[in-house]
């Protein structure tokens, strides 16, 4: 399996300062941009879209929420799902998306700007056959402990792209090094055997739940570009470039929007570490 995961670099800045003059820098604030973080899955749950705008790097404030927008999802059957604003900038509706159906996100802000996503197909996903763990006493560049592994049968009739997330004691692990995604390029139609999906150890007594997601090629490519932009840092790395969103202003395609709306089929497995 072609495995990718991105690790945000940790950069330490140190220096010695003496006899310094205070300098006021007039730095540009930059253009305010819409940031979209949204999804729909086949799980009966709150399908969620979060809307914010960018803020000045030096403001020290949370990114401002986009409130008062009209947000809805549509599919090819003409069905419209209206999302309610449950808290500032967060729009939700409790339902399950249908696999093999294509969804589009629509946004109309209180100021009248209209946005729409590219269509996202909600792919079905193969089940996790077994969720196991292995006790590693010696881990290069890591800590000893229990590491999670899965086994599954990869279907061979389609090209698929996967993402894995896991929860420890019902808390989603969001560390950047734990963002695991892959294509089925080298395992299409074959078993996925003892595939490691955690790089931080879990402990005896932990309740662990793993999600296996079948994502679109578009999200896979988005995550790949994000990985390229947030890793490395050497002189021969690819120069930074904007990470493309799949959401655009309907009336102004040149407006740059950030973030992504995705559809994904999800299957789960859980265990208690003993």
C-alpha cells in the first residue's frame, strides 16, 4: 500500500539579543479569505460544515467564525439538506449520507456571496476485518508501547483511496503525525495485512475505536499537497504553493477559498487494550 502521512515540522528559533533598537514593522494584513471545513458520511450523525475566515498572523486571536450564512447540501436526485447554525460558524444536520450518491456543498453568506463545492461521491468502504495491536519494546524514534494494526480485504473492482482516524477513550487523536492516508495502488484487490495506523503508543485499559474511510481522489490529492507543503524544509524541497480548495465563489472564480468539503464512506472497529 502506498502510505503517506504528514508531520508538521517543529522549528526552534533561538538567538542572542543585546543592545537592540525597537523597530515598528508595518506588515500587510493580507486579504481575508473564507475557510471551509466540511464533510458528509454514511454514518448517522451530525453532518458538519465549519466556516471561518483567515485572521492576521500577529492578531493572536482565534479565526473569526462566519455567522448567519445559509448552508445546504444537494445531491443528484434534487434532494436538499438544510444545515442549521448550531453555534457560531458551525452548521449541522443529523442524518446519514447515502453511498454511491454525489453531494455538493452550497454556501450563501450574510453579505450575499455565493459558494459551491465540486461534486463529491460518497464511496462505499470495505469493512475492517480485525483490529489488533502489537507490544513494541524497542521503537526507533518512538516510545515503547502498544501500536494499532488493521486487517482488511481491499476490493479489486475500483481504484480506492483511504484515510484512517482513531479515537482513544472516545477522544479523536489529531496529532499531525497520526494523519494516515493511502491509495490502493499496490494492494488493489488483495488483503491488507497488519497495516499499522498509529505512530504513538496506546496503553493497557484504553478503549480504541478506528475509522476506515474511503475518500475521493480529490481529497487524497489535497492531503498529498498539504503534506508536501507542511513537511521537509530543505533547500531542495518544492517551493510553497497554495493548497487548492474544492470550493469556489460562484460569481468570482478568481477568489481564493481555503479548506475542503469531502464525502466519505466510513466503517469502524474497536477494542480494549489488555
